[in-house]
C-alpha cells in the first residue's frame, strides 16, 4: 500500500510529516491483528497480538481512521460491539477475538466500558454524511444508555462505577465514590445522543436526552465544582469533594458543563506549572499533588495521548484554538524526542504513555509491560488526528459541505488529496511574489471558511476545479 493513498499533509517541520506518514504504515499491523480464524468476522482495529478487542480501541481509533480515505474503515470495529448488544441493552467493554464471547474482569463484573459511542458516531457522521447509519445506530445507543442508567445510576442522579471503568485504575483518588470523569462522559453520551436525534429530526428523543443532559450537568456543577480552587473533583460516598486534581477534571469541558467563568479557571491550570502545565502537556495528576510521580507510574503523572486529545477537544468547545494548537505541537515534539535516546526520529517507537517533565516513555516500577510500544489507539490520535485538526487546523463537515481552516498565523502548510466522500480536496498555503496565497483543488463545490485568529474570518464558496485566493485581498 503506497503512502499516496492516504491524504498527504504539508507542514514546515518535516518530522511531523514523517511521523504522520509512518503512522499510516504502522496501522497495517493493527488491522485485524490476530490474523487467525476467529469468531469475530471482518476487519477491525486492535492492538497486535491482543487476545481481546476493546471498546475503547474501537471508539478512539474511529477519530483517526476517518482520515484514511476509506482504506481503513472506522465503523466495522464499532459494529462488532453493536452486534453483540444483549436484550437488556448491555454492551460489554471487551470481547475475546477467538470466541467472540464477552471478556469481563473481576474488578468490573458488568464489563462496562467508556460510554463514548455517541460522540464517535457524531464525528463519523460529519466525516461521512451517512444519515442511514445514524438511523441504524441510534436505537442501539439509546438502549445502551438505558442499561447504564438502570445498572449504575444512583438516587442522587450520579453514576457509581468501579474505578477501573474510568480507564485510570491507579489514579491517587482512593476516597472517590462518584467519579467525575465517568459522570462527565455520561453527559457527553446524552448530549451527543440528543445531537444524533436532531440529525434525524426526532424532536421527542432530542428533547428527552437534552433534558437528561441538563439534569446531569446541574448535579455535576452543584456537587463536584469547588468554587475555592476553581476545579471539578470526584466526590466520596457522603458527597464530599475529594481534594485531588486529576486530568479527569477536564472531561466537563468536552461535555460543555462549565460556564465561561468556570472554564476560564480550569483552563488557566493547563499552563500553570504547579498544576497541569508540565513541560509535556498534560500529566494525569496535578504536579502539586503529593500523589504525583515524575516517572509517571501509570496514572500518577504519565502523559497519555488519548487524554491529551480529550483536553484539546475540550479546549475547542470553548474556542481556545490557540492554546489547543500550542499544546498539540508541544505534545508532538515530546513524542518525537521520546522515540529514540539518540534523537534519531527514524528509529524507535511511539508509546502508550510518556514522562511529564522530560522526553521518554513513562515508567512504572514492577510493571515491565508498561507502557506498550506502538500503542496506536492512543498515539495516532496525536500523530494523525491532532496533526490534521489542530496543527494544520482543518475541520471538516460533509453534511454541511464545510471546511473550516483555523490557524493563528500563516505558514507553509496544508493537506493534499483528502477524500470527502467522493470529493478529493487539496488546500495548501504558501508565500508567492503576490503575498500569502491559498491554493485549492476540488471535484465538487464546498464552503471554505478561513479563520486567521484575531485578524480575518471569511467564508467563500469554492467551485470545482483549481482555484487560489490571496489572503491580503480577503
């Protein structure tokens, strides 16, 4: 498979382009990685050699596979989980590849996974414009959500789940009973189920889930927000706040829970070296916590690319494009510098988790298998998705026929041969004798918005064929 099958990116730092290209080549190894005859049919995304397929892998990988020009489809991995939905609505977090049976751990007897299918499906819809799929998956997601409510929702309106469900098993928050991150994820879940119902013009379902969303948002704001330290916290069994600041405190941004004032206070901690503004953004626990370990030690300070991705997507909800881009660039430099000790980016691995204060993979004494090398479920979110969306700055919606290009300043960069359904587009900026120029090529009409932060914003219809525009003339 040649590299040119995938969209090409252009960026002034060739290392970013190289790691982007390499990631697509490595994904080949994660594609139906087991290779043997298994009970799970078809192609799917999975960590090479893993005996199970995980819900988290299916969800996170969908965010970068949508950019593969349909070489790797994003939806089959998700469909494996939908096809196994039980009559009560349950979908388990992992299935054994050989048998197709649910794989349930002792510390999570119900096999609950991250409730983020609806967010993934909303993103898929905007990259594929496939309304029929929304119609097919919405009843599955509604049933799944009802099962979580029936099994895990408590009389106070919050969800109580095992610690391992949050995906941060050894996070230093032993007294937590109601986890902030899981409750905020459930807010993300109902918010996006409501948005999917809107796509189908199902006003009743949209209203019902919006109501659930506002009810959960109110509870999180009243019980989990600490006005003194300007942060969201887990709470204990008696509903007292657990005074530990973890990266879980940023899920509310993605769920659009904080008011602008609250968001401002949380976001300020991302650049404060006492909190989450470590050299490598963003450690899983605040630097000032006594539980913080500069070796990472799992979720006691390591930087996990999927959680950095979550924070950056939360920043977008509050229009903090500049900070989102700065942090994405810094994060990618740390990933590159951690690939090999002698600084040769052409050898070495990407990692599941990184050190927070210097380059290199995280460490966890007594756990030689941590972090996993080439853990592309997390890494490709950075090297592909953040690169296209936050570093190059392109946001695409097929149903709206729009491409937004949000950049802080003009640089030589862009994307070439990105497939939007049956439309290949190229958008590149460079400097000519006439000033900064954007060249575009497309097979069909679409609407292009250029937003040079704080300076210019303009939306133009881009006809099919080749065209260019001079920024000075906008």
